[in-house]
C-alpha cells in the first residue's frame, strides 16, 4: 500500500464527502482516481477514433440513418 499526502483542508473535505457515502477516505480517493482515469481513457479513445479515416459508407450516411433513409 502506498500513502499520499494532502493538505489538512483537502483531507477535511474528503472526510466529509466520504462520510456522506459511508466510506473511508482511501476508498473515496481510489474511486475518484479510477473514475478520472476512465474519463481520460474515454476521451483518448474518442480522439483516436477521430483520427481514423471514414469509409465511403460512413461519409455518405449520417450516424443516425436507418436502412429506410
């Protein structure tokens, strides 16, 4: 297990928020870091998808088009 340091002010805020969720501060911090990492990964994936060239069908059909369109 690794320890981190934070200011007393931030720890008090974390402690209050953790108490509202009935969890401890380490669990809150771990959850926040994991959620932020997932958020960043999602944007990285979207950026990567934006760099791929579109196929002919993708260029000519809007994403919400149905086969009847």
